[in-house]
C-alpha cells in the first residue's frame, strides 16, 4: 500500500473486524480521507499511533480505535493531532475487550524472556492526543482513567458543537463542559462511577453555563444519584436548552428546578428511571407543564 503515494481517499469505515493497518500507509502523504485508523497490538508489522503523524493532509472525519494498544504518551504525541487543523470530527476509542483495560502500572510482556513493561494509563495517552481547537465534533469511548485529560478540564475546544462521552467507566466526576461556548449537543452514557453532578459540570469562568446547548442526554448512569445546580441567581444556565433526555438512570433522585423552570425546555423524556419519573411528575404538575415521562 505504501506505493500508492498519490492516493487521496481511503474509505474504510465499515471494516468492522479490522485489527490494524499495513505499515506502508504512513507514506501516503497525499491522503485526505481516512475514516478509521486502528492501532494494532502487533507494532512490528502494522501501524502504530505515531504513523498518523506523517498524514498531515487528513481532513473531515477520523476515528482512531485500539487506543488500549498505545504504549505511552510519546507514541501518542507523534500522531500530531493538535496540528491536523482540517479534521473536524474526531472519535477516540479504547477497546478493553481486545486487550488490557489500561490499569495504570499493569505489566505487559510479549515474551517470557523479557522483563514486563509498565504501560502508561489512558489519561497520559489521551492528553497527548489533544486535538486542535477548531474541532467541531468529538466522541470518546471506553476511556478508563479516573480523571479526565487536562485539555478537557481547560475547555480548550472553543469551536466544539457536538460531544459524546461513552462508557468512560473509570471517571468519578464530570469535566467543566458548561464552559464550552458553542456546544449544542451533549450525550453522556455509561459513565457508571459518577454519583453526583454539581457545579463542576457547569464550570465557573463563563457568565452563562452551556450558552448554546440545545440537546442534553444522559444514558445508562447506573450509580448517578444527585444532580445539583447551585449557582448565583444572576448567572444564566442552559439558556438555549430545548431537549433533555434521561434514560436508565435508576438511582437519580430528581432534576434541578433551575433546569426545569428557567430554561426554554420543550421536550423532556425520562425512561427506565423509576424514582426520577415519580418525583418529576409531581413537580411538573405544579408547574402546569406536560412532557413525555414513560416506563
């Protein structure tokens, strides 16, 4: 494949069983479309994450899978995502079922004759995969660390409109996503260790939290118990919110009244969240509002 130096478009999104890409792909400097890049566990015969660094003309959408196979932050940094300014939609996927679940400090060795190597955790890897600030859409799946990478805590993605955080099962709290100035759609699902969402979710540096957010969805948050909004009266929150979906959050006790009463919410859908459904029905009756709340 390395001989196809004039190749510009490689459409491989539906290669579901693909375990890696041939080494030669790093020589395709003219490549503009590469829908899926899979990091192989066989670094000798197939591409590693650093081979993305040479593909400086990539644009549009890019999904990187197999991040559990990345050895360290140095390798990840060589991908040079921060300077790939034409990639607007990025998906980062860890596949724990394909290998290690990224336990920090877990030993890994390919041979009984070698000393085990200490593999860096996912936070270090994702930290080094910081995208450029003009990114429009981001999805992170299977991230297993207890803390979010620094560039998410700093809300550096000022042009981000769509964000999905899926099955980031190690994380204990939410990043300050309310500081993202143009975020319109946010879906959080399977972040199973989070029990409380409070002011950290809104952030504190902006005068309006989630100023452009229109659609907010939570799914499969099995341990989530409380959602609190404790803010100064003068600070606006979710001033554009029209849709809120809560699905399979069985322990959630209630919704913040400021979200129900002081946002332009038009559609509220709650499913398979028994405690929340009962309490929210009573609140909505007092507010004389009707939404879809189903079992």
